């Protein structure tokens, strides 16, 4: 009587256990805060990356504050183009731009007195040596223009 090999069964069982172990390792422990930010706004499919649409934008609110920090030399904000203008797309909570009083959805008119024409230019001009300040000229939904002085992240 010929005995069947148990190798295929052993191999399939090992793969299944390995897959379950990987899934288990990626899950946060029960009761711990999620590391994913909550975004309740709709996403703009035409924007670069996943950013909220202008009319429904909100601050990104991570459930664990330590999960997001502004990179050194940045203002902790992202920008997008809409209707030929540049808007603040998101802010890192308690980041440099948020602490300075910038708001999501505000139009970015100029950086350090120089007009901004697109999101890439806004990102380039707001980036600089960590700890230095930058002046953002913004216009909110009511049409009020103001200057926001932001210290870049260390």
C-alpha cells in the first residue's frame, strides 16, 4: 500500500499560518488608538494625492497625536490648485501653520511677498531652513486677506 505524501498539506497549512500571523501583526492592539487619520470630507479625484475637495475640506484629525509631525523645514501644510488658484489642502494638527492660525480651504496668495501660481511653487517656497519664519498671505472664505507668520518645523 502506497502512502500519500503529507508535504502539500503541511506546506498549505504553513502558508495559511504565516498569512494569519502577518495580518495579526499589522493590527493595532485592542483598545489602542488607530494610527490612521480621520478624514470626513470627500476626496477630490483630480487632485494630486488624496486631498479633500475645497468646499468640504477639514483638518486631518489623527486619533493619536504623535502619529503625524511636520517634517523639518516645512510648515506642516499641503497645497492644491483649484480654479487657477492655490488653496491650503490640509494642515498637520498642532503643526507650524496650524499654530500660526492658517486654515484649510484658505487661498494662498503669496509667500514672503512673492505671488504663488501653483501648488508645487507653494511647497517649494514654504520649505526652508528649520526654525526660520515664512510669511503667508492668505484669503479666507469671507474674502478677508491677512498675513500669517509661520516658523518652519525643527
